[in-house]
C-alpha cells in the first residue's frame, strides 16, 4: 500500500518517517497505529507525506486507511499539501480511544506554498485542523501533550521549543509562545514529556528536548508542581 505494487512485487522503496501506537479502549489487546510517510524528496514512494492509520487486535491484521485525504476544517489547503516529511505523530493519552492524534510536518513555506506544520485530529483522522497559527516559518520536528493537561502542548521546531496552554484556540487565533531560554541555536529534533508519577528531575515533571548536534536539554513542564484534581460523584 505504501510502495505501490506490480503483481506481487513491491514497486518502490517508501520510507516510513514516523510512528505512534497506543493501547485503546475495546477488546483486550486492541491497539491503534498511525504512521507518517517521508516526503516527496525523501523516498516517500507513491504516498509522500501521507498519514495512515489502522486498528489491530490479537487476531486481526491491519487494514490501513489513508487519513491524509481527510478534509482540513480550517484551511483551504489539503493536509500536508506539498508532500513534506511527516516528522512526528503523537497520540494524546488523555483520550482513551486513541482518536486524538497530532502530526508535525518538516517543511518551510516558500512563495505560494502554504506549508502547515502542525495538525490535530480528534476523530482518528476523519477530519484535521491545522494548528500552525503563529509558529515561525520553520520545520516542526516533534510534538507532545502535557501529561497533566490536554490543553497544554509543546512543539519542537528548527528554531526552538514552543508552547500553548490552549491548543484548541490555535485553530483560529495566535497561541504559541517560545518556551524556556538559553538553548543553543540548533534544531530541536525530539521531545519527551515525563509521564505523571515518574521519578526524575523537577519532581518527575520534566520536558526533555534533543537537539541536532548540541546535546539534550531539560526544563520543568509548565504544569510542574500543579496538583492533580480529584473528584467524587454521588450516585444521586
């Protein structure tokens, strides 16, 4: 499906650029997968810059759906219209169904090319929303959701890390701000938000960023030190 076929022989060398997987609600062993393809210039095969999804169980083989063909609700451009690398995918663990997924695109806008670098879907890719908003014109390389707050999202770009505390607003307003200071002027290639309850720096509430050639950096999550709220509901 990713290479194209001639009979039973693969016809290309399509490169899978990114992968996200999560156990989800459903039969025991159910897992949702999302894969992102490399771009047109990086061996993306016949589907450069596309995103596919499949649901797996212990007894089923994957049936892949090309969700990059789905509409983008707040843009006249198709998903990743210029066929750049889908540099990362992230499934929001706050959604137990696995239907909330983020995608980043490693591309520059140039001339008439309106490259959108951050997308979100809340219905497993049936629809997309671009969240690029006021991010700088630079490739986006990774994205994570804060473990304590589904509205707080961090994105790694070639010019640093950016933060929003209200990700839904990115569809219609400016929402991103630089996060932290003192990092080298180097592309940030990966992000990890330490899961809630982990042991480590900043009380186990750290954002870790890997850079291209300048090492690994850490900063507290913006929600660090914020207690989780518990509530109980009477049956009546």
